[in-house]
């Protein structure tokens, strides 16, 4: 048998997509990226300077470690992009355009997590109030399977948990490390502030207000005082060493407080309005007339307040967008839209650039409660509980 093999010619002009006469645009070139030392994953925005980017945002593509960024703005020499949610040091960044047959050369760039989970102790731990000590060790009240596991201490170096103190099962919404080395605990609708002595030990009441008052949060000033807020009528100041106290009439349902530059900053509800107030403190450590900084009308409740060393205010919310930020006298902006969850229980920020938060369950979370950090790329104002 003889097999015949027949070769036929191909008509390239009909069957091939290759155009040998095609003319491509120049290769895109990355000259610099800003901020130069890196940015946050999923957060606006990174500025890329260079050449040959074109002017059509639909025809330029930016990749961080192979994942596509959102192009917000484009000119032939500058791109403004929201990086994807990918975290790492020296991630490879490349740009392609529809007009060029070549990618840009790889440029390394670092993206850090804007928002990340802190591992809890094995089991179904539910964190409530949270604080740190001067070394960065985390303390939080937690429950497992409907029972109190006490105040847990998370070692800053190893991440390992240990029971710091046994406490009964209550909604210990707020924990604060005090200037006397004690841990202070607050649970809602109770008129007492409780304390665990330095090094652990038995829980006991440290400051008790008259009947009709209830506490929600507290902070310290540089003069050895603690300031406690709650409802419905008074804000209290008490001496950390002696527990001698004084009440100041400031009606409202206050949930959070922060001392900053001879002022108390408080968040809560006054006459059905969610507000942020600044209350000056005079030379006699007395509160003066409050100044309203914000009447928040976008839904949800204002849960906690933190302040950066440059005076920027960060407020945790019960609803989306999770956090808002603003300087006094300037417009309010959401913090990292589309990145953060919400329904925060407590927040604490005393060092570094990350606010520590506990939060209740939301539709996007599998856990009932979680412990998270929010990186705001700023340092906090001084915390006088250290």
C-alpha cells in the first residue's frame, strides 16, 4: 500500500491574524511611583509617573504581582490607580497598553494590609473590650461557648495567649491600660469602673458614681486623672491614685472619649443626634462649654473615637463605611471605602500606625466576633495611660 501525502499552501492573508505591516506604539515606561516607600492594598491611590501611557483609561492596564489595579485617572505621563488587594514587599509592577506590543519593565513596589485579622486563641473566642500595654501586648475580655474565659493577654512577640485574670461573664465593652499599671474594665449600664491590679489578680470596683449614672468608656490625661463617659447626665473625672472624683453635667449617651491637647473629644447621641463634641478643659481640670464638631446624619451610631498626632480624628461606626476621618473644621471622609467592615465594639490606639478594633459579626464575616487592625499610616496622639 502506498500512502499519498498531499501538501497544500496556506493563504496567510485569509487565515492569520498577524499583520506584518502593523505599527505598534512605544513601550510604556515607569519612572517612579508615589508614595515611594509603599502604600496600602485596595486603597486609593498610587501615582505612577513615566511615559507612553496614553490618555484612555480603558486602554491601559496596571498589574501588581499579576493582579489588575483600578485605573482612576490617566495621562500620557501619569497614572493614578487603586492597587488590588495583594500584600507583599517588592511586588512586581508592570503596565501594558493596547497600543504597544510590550509590557513596561518590572518595577518593585510594596503594598501593606490596610485591614487585617488578628489571630484569636484556638476555639470560638469572642473578643469584647481591647487594650494594649506599653510593650504592645494585647489584653482583651473574651468568651468561649457562652462562658467567660477572663481577660486574655496576647504576647507581642510570640502571638501566644494566656489568661491574665479571671472575671465574671459580663459585656465588658471597654478595657483600658491605666497609668498605675492596672487594667480598667467597663460594662454598659453599670455605674462602676472596675480594676485589675498590676500583674493580674482579683477584679474590684475602683470608682463608683451616684445612682442614675452608667459608664461606657474612659481615657487618661497627663495630670493623673481618668475621664469616664456614659449616660445620661454626667461626665466624671477621678484621680487615678486616690479615686476621688468630680461630676460635670454634660447630658448625652456617650460611647467613646479621647483626651487630646487639653480637650476631651467625645462621641455619642444627644437628643437623637449622633455627634462628635470637643470639650475644653480649663486650668482647674474642669470642663467648659462643648463645641460641636460633627452632627453625623449618614446612618448608624458613632462607637469610638481615636485621634492622630496631627489632630486628625477617626471615628468607628456601627454601619458602613466602618470608619470616618476628618480634621476639625474640614469635611468628613470615609476611611478606605469598600475595604473596611463595620459594627465595631471597641477601638484602641496607643502606638504604631494601626488602630486595634473588636467587632461584631457582619454579613461578610464568618466569625461571630473578630479582632482586627486598621492601618491609618499615622501615629497616634499621646496616650496617658502609659
